[in-house]
């Protein structure tokens, strides 16, 4: 399930910088001594047969599939958002353990080394982890906290480091009172545990609001400022040698931005080399890395034809040089993968296959081709997800859209692919329901891509159907493992995940087509996906429901109101019920003009397309599910919607989960959510 979040903004206030002690207490961390769950223990990688034998068997002729319970789909993945240590001996990331998610470190080769586990603090989310050498781990934490002396809340980010050998947790610059004190712009690659950290000193528009850059030694805790703050500059970038090379300045309205630049000599003055206007849809040059010994950088440029291309570009003249990569038409460059020393781009991913790296490095490309050939008969993808510093050891994911997949370790020295663990210990690597990508025409002729999951063992004809729009709305669904879609399909429903106009991943033109269309054509694209499935004979129009999370929850509630006779039921998970509450009143935010422009461009009238204001039009039963520890969409949205539905005499049920966050990262919460959805669909749209 992909939940898109709403915009996080910088807040202004009247006053001076506040103490960081309140924030430090709110983001306090605690260590856990528990061992990993036995079923998911992964110390020494187990030797496995060749990749073709280890992967899932080819699909056979469809047979009646046993109905799996929600627990099988609700399992927290064994490993997520992690990385291999530079020496290739350990993995660190988010581990599923005891029905919840923890930050952990595991030695792949020494079972005697005790695993390290760190509990994620209550009402806090861990955004990412990053190795600094082989002995330190960085973890970025994010929470939604009350503003001092105010009833408002704002997102606050902080960074901790973990010393691997002792388990010691250190809060980095937590005495600062800024909103974002967690922007890591450089990590040493020579073995010293040092980083460059861009950090705000205040939440308020005073001398500490704009970030300065600190060089921090994780071993000693010592730090000093290497780049002072500069009015308007909200982000800094460094080269592979740890020299701050550029900064992006944004006006208070957010509508105008400019790029400052200096050469490799840190004594050079910064100078303006580029400007852009958001109102004119102009893009600022955004260097990914600085080419050593030159004034060149690598950057993604979008051409007049809408295609993303990766170029080497001269920062001073902005003349393009060699083109490194061109994204396929209708896709975007999603991520770039850099060498350990940040001197070269090793590969890129595109929006149509976000986990699949297009390797620009010749050796990595040849290795990827060898992996692909070895598993080709099994229709399994091999994704290289993390590399050691010397690129001789790596983590691999063997997966397919209908299976959770497994984590593997491979070393060029040993030449064997070894399985570390399956991601889902209940489902293993057994294929569940088949997944494919389709295209259909919206009513105005626009081509819409959708992901379709067909229940295993069922003929794809006249099936009960569930429309499952994604969150965001600036997001995209692709054909990968999706536990929510798979659970619903396992109940006998055809599941359609439409990438309505305004979705990311298809280029700027497609995204701009969503402007002014929230609740209008964006919603019609979902409806048209259902009409397509009916016209193809796949779906029964009399047995349709709609389910969604975050913005998808909004689309669910609004779908029931906009087309009250179309669906037999709906399920909103952490949904936005009032757009005005979520996106209005930007007057006290930095960059308030741009954020206001972005959202006002999406709809001319917030109130007119807010489900909370259209309850009287809803006919179908509505199930609301929301975690009370959600820091992305306030639980008050579902509280208000449930109250108004009841007052209007509508059929509504509300599952309020006291410990659940936005992403349902606890097994009990995820299972409760799936059980509730399954029961609701069975009651109002039996398969």
C-alpha cells in the first residue's frame, strides 16, 4: 500500500529561537534488547541453489486458491529501506521484529555478534538509515509536534547516530531549535566518521531560520560550522571532498528561487548562476554531483518534449555536454545511484520500474545482465539494492509482483547468491494473485495506466471489483508487490489501481493535467477505469466498491459523494475529509505563496470538493480506518467524517486504532485494518 503524504512546510512565528529541549524530549529514543523473531532470524546467509532454482517456480494452470487469512498479508517485511555496510559484512535498516518495525544492524557472517535493535519512538517515523564507515549508522527521525506557544503543529526532523560496537545513541545537534536539523549533505569516504549536516537553528524567521552547515565527528561529538547561513538559502549541496559548492535560495513566497555556486576552492565566494519562477513552471538547475576537478556537474534536465535526460553540464555557462541517460518516453528519472566517493553516477531508476536500476557503470551492467539471464525462465526480477564500497558485495532482492520476494547476498569473490531471508515468512516466495499493467482511455481521450490484480484461480470475467486509487496525489502505483491489493484480490475481487491525471511518473505534462481537476477529472479517471473494466468483461458493474489510503481515502469518500449510485461501499484509510483543513491558510508559512499556488492550481474551490461537505449525497456504506498516532494525516479528518455521517443517518463504521501510524507498521494494526476491510467488503459486496 502506497500512502502519499501532504505537504510539509516551514512555519513562521513572532518571537525568538526557542529551546530545543521540548523537541528533544518529544523525539527521545530508547534501545531494545530483544532478539530478532526466530522465524526471521538472519545471521549467516544460507547457501542456496543457483538463482534459477532458488526463485519461485513458473506459474502453472490456474487452480482454486486457498483463502489465506489477513495475518499472512499483514506481516511486517523482514527488511526494508536498508543498506549493506561499506565493508559488505553487515546490513542495517528497518527490520520486522515481534510484530513491529525497529531500526537494526545484523552481522551476516558472525552469528555470535549480537544484533542491535532500536525502537522507533512513539508518534515518530524513521525516514531512512545511512552508514558512515563500518562503525556508525545515521537515522533520520520525523515527528509532528506542537509549536511552542501555539496550537499549531509542524514537522520536525532530527538525526541520531548509533555506534555499532557499543550501541551508543547520540543526538546530533539536538540543542538547536530548528525545524529541520537532519539534512545530511556529505559523508566521509576515507574511513573517518565525519559528516556535513545542514541544520536550522530556529523555527522562526530570525538569524537562525536559514540553515548553516556543520562538520560533525560522530566519534568525538565535535562539530564546527563550515558554511554560515545565508538569507533565503534553505538547502546546501557539497561535492565528494566535503566542500560546500552550491545553495538554493527561495523567496518567502516560494515563487522565485536562485542557485548560488562556487568552485572546488572553499575560499571562493558564492555567486548566482541560475534563477527560476514557479509561476512560470521554470525549473532550477539541480546538480546531483560535482565532477571532480572541473566546474561541471551531473544533472537531470527535462526537454521541451517532456523527456528526462541525464547530462554533464557546465555550472558557469550551463552548456550541456555528454548525455549519460535518456528516460523512456512517458517516464521520469526517479533516482540516481552514486559511487561511494560521489565522483560518478553508477545508475538510475525510472518511474515505471522504481526498484530496477539502469546501470551506467559497465561492470555493474554486465553483472545485472548475468543475473537477469539466470532467472529469466522464472519471470523473477533481480534488483541490486545496495553495494559495498568496493562494489564486490551486494544485496539483491528477488521478487515478482505477485510475491513478497526474498533478500539475497552476493559476492564477486564467492560467486554464489545466498538467501538472507524471505520478506514475508507466512507467504514465502509463493506467487499469490497475478498482476499486470494496462492502459485505458479516459472520457476526454487521455491515456491512463493502471495496475490490475486478478484473484488467483478465478477467471477474469464479470468479477466483483475494487477500485484502489493511490495516495499523494503526487504519487504512482506500479506493478510490484502490494500487500493491500493482494489481500483484497485474495478475497475474490478484481483490483484496479488507476494512475489518474496528476500522478507522478509520466512527465510534467501528465502531472500538469491534474491542475484544477482535483475532485473533477482526477476522480473521473478512476470512474473511467471501472467503466473500462466493465466494457472488457472483467468486472461486474453492479458489484463495485472503492478503497483507498491517504489521498486515496479522500478519493474514496469523494467518489461515494460524486457518483453516489456507482459503488456499493467504500473504505477510507487515513483519508483526508476536508481539503480546506489540510491545505488552506498558508499565510504564516515560509514559501506560503508557492504551496498555495500548487494547491489552488489543483482545484478552484476547496470546500466544493471536500467529502466532509458532501455527506448528504453519500448513499453507500462507508468504513473509516485511522490510526491515532498518524503524523501525516490528522486523525481529526476521520473523526469529523464519522461524526457527520452518523448525524446524517448514513451507514458508517469507524475503526480507530490507538497505536497505528500512517503506514500501519505494527502487525496488529495492519491485521486489524485488513480484517475490517475484508469483513466490510464481504458484507456489502460479497464475492
